[in-house]
C-alpha cells in the first residue's frame, strides 16, 4: 500500500508541530532546536506528514529518528520519502510511504 500526505502551513505553532512530529521527544527533536527557524518549520512539517502517512498506511507507531545526514529512519519493512518547499509564504510538505523492502519511493514538491 502506498500512502501520500500533503500538508501546507503559513502559521506555525512550533510546540504543536514538535508534539505531532516527535510525541516522545528524542535526539532528533533536540538537534532540530539548534537549526534556523525556517529549516525547523520545514523539517517538522515534513515529519508530521510522514507520521500521518505511516498511520494511514497501517504502519506501527514508532519514533522517526534521523541519521546524521537528517535522512529518516523508517520503521522496519517501510520506506518513504519526504520533501518540502516554500511558495508565497507557505511551506508545503509531502510524505510518501510504502510497505516494501526495496528502494524508497521518490516524491518531489516541484
């Protein structure tokens, strides 16, 4: 099953985004707090989209930690892609996930 979730926001409540993206906290959330505001907004909105896509696809609810290069660590047996872009003062985040052992599906906001 392939799921795709698209979110757009122009107003950001960072504590709410943090809670939705990382309900249990963790090192990825802590690292993100040192980034520039716009980068944090993109990152958090992308992670919220990814969590929603995984939930809708029936994946287990697990933390979506990041590797050193910020790539998402997907739950076992799942692959995905997250992208984000800014336009007219709004941030668009798209996440696509699928249950597979193969390569991750691609997604592009352009």
